């Protein structure tokens, strides 16, 4: 049995409760169904959100439920939307998400990419007219289940100050790449191209904590440590690498630009400041980019699996910076956190639980999340 490990916990312990993951999923699904989302689609969204919490990515977990229900309420998200293929070839497809929930659109787009890669070895699916889809890694891992490498990107509403500028101009535009392995966990690198995703600032604000200096700047270019100021005054997040060029901020900005070109420009979705938030009245038109590579079409699967284990061993064997340091393969911490939380429950901050209760009241759904352990 894997050791107990959690990459993040909303400390101090008297401020959160542990909840059982299946009851959390059913609850999220029931709330979405009450907002006229089909049962099948509600289940997909609930699975993506709760998987984020299981993996220790609470910035993109159930604390985001309100964003999607509000999106439906203001009419920006179409709860009945179905994905349409607008152009296709043996190895490509361009799909239109019909302004539906991003999770449902992205899940189905990746399934198309996988089916095409099974036929022709590699495939690309571009998505336009979608919405915020949560964690990019969820869809990259769909490919792993089929013995494939998955690559997933999305643009987001503008939140980041492009290098040497102030104000929000590009999204936090994440990139996720996954690889199957012989022994779990699969390798999954999944990261925003900014120092942090805005969801982390939201979590700090809900937990009344200061953010580290270096995450965000004010509209005037001053470093900020108050998360509420970032959220209310439209402070901008810094690109991966931080402020200016000294620590590679220009490389993070460059990666965000590449994601915007693939997700926005290539697909006909919006890009830069034109990408809207889920709760804006204007059409969000978020774009995604999915790529699937069937490994067996390039090299025997057994050889690949042996070589990837060798590679993992190579990384794990590197000289550590200190006795206490632990060397991690991307995806490993998230996997251990998931295994742990399936056993002992997901820690949910009390303020977020309160928000979920309000959602249940709005939706007229019973607040029946199973609390496993009330920490003293
Ligand atoms: P993190 O900084 O938490 O992690 C980035 C990657 O680095 C993960 O794959 C992580 O693996 C890996 N990692 C962590 N520590 C180490 C280490 N010591 N050595 C090697 N690898 C390590 O991610 P972000 O905060 O940038 O992003 C969080 C989530 O937000 C992502 O899922 C992303 O897709 C999502 N996001 C979504 C957006 C949207 O618009 N939909 C916008 C921006 C972000 P592990 O998970 O195992 O720790």
C-alpha cells in the first residue's frame, strides 16, 4: 500500500474537514444537474473537479463549482451544448464546443483525438467556442489509458502581464503532457505558463492568507502580497520565470504566447484579452489544443515501457541537493496525494464548504457530502 502523502493541505487543521470523494462527486453532479446539465455531462464535470482535489490541485477543484453554475445562470455557458466537428481529416479535427462546459467539450475532443491516433498514429484536435476546462492533465491522462502520449493546452481569459508590460494581456495558458509507464504513476507534467494559476490566488483569499511577493503585480507594476487586491484591482499574474527577463520571465511569456497561437489563432477561438471569463456575458470562445501519439506506431510498447522505467530510475538516482531533499517525477506527488485522499478523504477548507452549502441551497439540492473526520 502506498505511503500517506499530500502535496498540499489547507492548514491549520481546525480550518478544514475531510470529505469522502464519491459523495463529493455525487453532490457536484447533482448541483450541475439542477442547473439543467445532462446527467452524463454533470458526471464528467464532477469527475474533473473532484479529480483536481484528489490530486492536490484545489485551485481547480470544487472551489470552482460556483464559477460554472454562475456561467450557466448568466447565459454564457450553454448547459445543453453538444460538440460539433466542423472540419476533419484522418489525423485532424476542428471542433466547436457550442459554448458548453469546457470539461465536457475537452473530454469528448480528446476521445476524438485518441480514436484518430489509433488509426493513423498521431492526431491533432483543435477546439473553439469552449469554456474554462479546469485541469489540463485530466484530458492528457485520457490518452495514457490507450497507451498513448497526450498533450493538451488551453488558453484562458487574460490574467498575466506579458514581459515588460503591465495589466492583464495573456492567459495562464497551461500545458499538460502525459506518458504511460510500466509501473504507476504515469508521468504527467501539467503546469500553467505563469508563476501560478489565478485559482491559487482565489484559494489564498478564501483562506485569508498573504501571497508571496513575486506572484502578481498591480496595474501600476508594483509587486502585490494581498490576494484580494489582485482579484479586485485586476492585478496581473507574472509569467513563469517572474518579473522581467533576469529569471526567464520572457520564456514563460513566450510559452503563453505559443499556447495562445495553437489554441486561439489556429482554431479560430479568441486569444489574448478577447478570451472571456466563464461568468462574462460575452461569448468566452476559449480554445483548446489536443494531441495524441500512439507509441506502438513508433516503437514496440514493451521497449518504450522498459525505457521509461529506466529514465525514471535515472532521475531518481540523481545526486540530491541535501539529505532531506526528495527527487520527484512530474505526476508522482499528484498520484500519491490521490491515493491518500481516496483512503482518508479530501481536505476541504471550511470557507469552501460554506460556499458549496450555498450552492446546494441555490440549486435546491440536498447538502449530503459525507464528512469523514472533523479535525480538532
Ligand atoms: P504545479 O506548479 O502545481 O505543478 C506543475 C507540474 O510540476 C506538475 O506536473 C507537478 O507534478 C510537477 N512538479 C511539482 N513539483 C515537482 C518537483 N519537485 N519535481 C518535478 N516536478 C514537479 O502546477 P500549476 O500550479 O502551474 O497548475 C495547476 C493546475 O492548474 C494544472 O492542472 C493546470 O492545467 C491548471 N490550470 C488550468 C488553467 C485553465 O485555464 N484551465 C489555467 C492555468 C492552470 P505533481 O502534480 O505530481 O506535483
